C-alpha cells in the first residue's frame, strides 16, 4: 500500500503540469531527493489513510480497525 500511495503522490506534480501546461513534466518529484521526501511522507500518512478508508467503507462497524506501526 505504501508503494502504491507513493506512486500516486509522486505523479501529482506531472498531473498539475499537464493540466496547467506550465513547468517541467518530470521535475522535483522524480529526483532522488524528491522521491525520498515523498516516500517518507507516504509512509507517515498511509496508516491514517488506511484507517480512514476502512472507516468510510464500514469494514468494522462495531470495533474500528487500528493499524499498528510495526505492520509497515
């Protein structure tokens, strides 16, 4: 899930460039430093996004699902 989320986050910048037609298509988000920053950001946010997704889908209505950090 972290890998997939990282791919989405990394491709937001090229999407904005394609929509606005301004900037470099594969800019900072496709450099070693940029992807490292985005990977850390993705790793820190995926736990909460997954828990929110389970809550929205109603997977565990009686007892909310919490994901432990050691699973990642």
